[in-house]
């Protein structure tokens, strides 16, 4: 079970070029209220998770990022300012990816090994840059439900993909947005049922259950219990391993390849 939280916070608005004060405060809620509630639940269950964080978030409030890291959780990169990667030129994308990595390392004292493109928008250059800059894994793509190795021009890259999926993302069910006009809403109980069914089938197959949540989406009183209940359910099953995305990727790298050789 690999839990992840995208700490977009104020960059959810800033990365789209907006400066609406109300929407900035919405992101601020994630930092001020959502993250502490998430950390409390994870601490209570002794579960570690991965927090994908735009670099600008660590400039706005570096203490939050350190607090998450000090609690034993992984900090991975999620763009510079939650920008749309697919619109960037290769030199700009490389520069922002490098700056994001270095900024998070500066704040936490640990160089991040994981990458997730904001809104999962990749350019034709993204994966090559992920490899070039030495990241262990990416978590932005959807070609499988299990982890797989990414190829670049048909050649295995050594980069592990920990796949995401929209149906395993809280924003799909809850994120209200006026521009563009999106008003999805499902009762929290129904969202828990979807996540639980996904987990149960992954468990039956002996596979991975990966989940994406956002502090400014899941962090409300009527929703945060979903995280608590999902962890409780997983813990009721024998043999479930809770791993950060980094731990999962390193475990995958240690598995024998299909031909019996050891992956590097």
C-alpha cells in the first residue's frame, strides 16, 4: 500500500498563473489544516507516506516540509510551481526540474529521488530528464496497475514507474472548481467504497495499491476519516506492507528480471 499526498497548496492557483486571494487561501487550508490532520492519522497508525511537493511550496513555508520529513515521510518533487510540464521547452523543463530537486534537498537535507509531474502532464522530454537527473522513479503515468520499468526510445531506462490513476485520486470525486467549471461530488462513503474495492482486488492479486490525495481536498472534517478507515481496512489483512514510493521503487529494483538476472 503506497499512500501519496500532493501538497499543491497555494501553487494550485499560482501554477496556473492565477492570483485570486480566495483560491490562494484554499490552498493555504491544505497546509494549515489538511497536512496536520493527515500527519496525525499516519502517526497514529505508524504508517509512512510520500508527499509530492512543488518547490515553491517549500519557499512559502519551509517549516512544513521539514515537519513532514522529520516525521519520517518521503518528500518528492512535483514541479517548481505546479506548472504544466507539457507546455515547457526541454531547456526550461530541465532547469525547473533541477531547481526543484535542489530546493527540496536544501530544505530537507535529503536529495529527492522521486518525480511526479503536476497534473500528470508530461512533455516528450520528461522521462529522459528524469533519468538524466538521476531520479529513481516517476509516478505520473498510467500504463499498468503494477510498477514497471520505463523505456526511452525502446531502451530500458532503469527508471521505475509507480503508476497513478484518476480513479485512485481524491480530486476526481471532490474537487470543486469554478474555472474551468468542474463540480464533481460523491458522498465520502461512496469514495471509500471505490478505494476499498481497488485495494481489495490489488490484495487478492498480490499487487500494489497506490493512492493520491490532496491536503486541500481530503483534509476536511467530513472527508479525512476516509484515510483513517482505509488504513484500518488494509491493516485488517495479513501481510500488507505500507511503503513510501521510494521504498516501493527500491524493492522493485531488487526483483529479478524476467530472464532471471538481477536488475540494476
